[in-house]
C-alpha cells in the first residue's frame, strides 16, 4: 500500500506539473521535499512527515531544519540552483509539488498550519492567495 500511495503522489505530481516521466516528477519531488525539510520544525514537520508515503517521508525527514526558514524567493532560488533550472521553472516545480502535497495531506488544515510557520510569500507557492489581515 505504501508504494501505491507513493505512485499516486507521483501521478498527481506528473499531472499538476506536466512532467513527461515518473523519473522527472520524482527528481522534482525529492528536491522540493529536501528543501522543505530544512524549512519546517516542530509539530507541523512531524505531521507532514507522518502523512507522506515512505520514500517521500524519508527525504523530508532526512534534512536538518535551519534555525529560521528562508523567504519564499530564497526557497525558489535554492531550488533553481539544485535543479539547474530558471527561477520561473523552479517556481513552477515548487508550486506543483506543494499543490500535490496539499491534495494528499490537507484533511485537517495542515497547509494553513505550515503557512503559519513559514515566512510570508509561501502561500503563493502552495497555490493560495497571500492575504494579510487588516490591522
């Protein structure tokens, strides 16, 4: 069943990101999860890891969290460097993976909790409006 969930995640990612092969979708998934693993701490990190299929969970959990998460533009820049792509392609890749993760894991508002712990700007990468409450 674990491999089935992982394959389902790859299928979702291939569809959302329009990747031609499972290998390409997996390469992007691994890169985004590795980088995301450096950004998350605490209960949100544990809750996300617990909802991921085995291989994806391992990639996320293997990363040491940074003391403070980087900005969304810095996240995209790092991803572009890791994947050897443009900023535009990296933004697409990040958004494709984060949207697929949201579909897979967001049955109790986990994405909102993740966004509460990440700097402003990540909402757009998760496919959500980046709204600020009025003071």
